[in-house]
C-alpha cells in the first residue's frame, strides 16, 4: 500500500511517542515527536477545506456513463471512471 494512503495508527504513534519522550527527544521540530501527528491533522484539515470548496464550486449535473449515473460532477471526478457514451 502507498505510504501516503495508509491510515494513521494512533496506538503505534502513542507507544513510539512515549518511548521517544523517555529518551529525551524533542516534541517539536521537523523530526520531533509530534511531527507525524501534526502532519496527519494538517492534511485532514486541508482535505476538508478542499472538499468544501469542491462542494460549493462544482455545478450539479446528471452525467450518464456506460456503468452508472452520477448526481454531481464531484462524484464523477472522485470515481475516476468516466467513460462517455458514444
């Protein structure tokens, strides 16, 4: 599985963070203990912002394809399976 698409493992993060704290490592900074958690939170926030903007800016359309019918342009884009009828 692609590293970018893996779920964030909070239990693993917690165990690693405790071990690193006990070893005296820094909380902040690029390689700090909190860096993976902050990265996950920032990415989740940005994805939410992007979703909100897509919802607001894409017009509602009915698009027929060979496989199914989509109620919005957004759902068609997300499906990544557009095949126009000939």
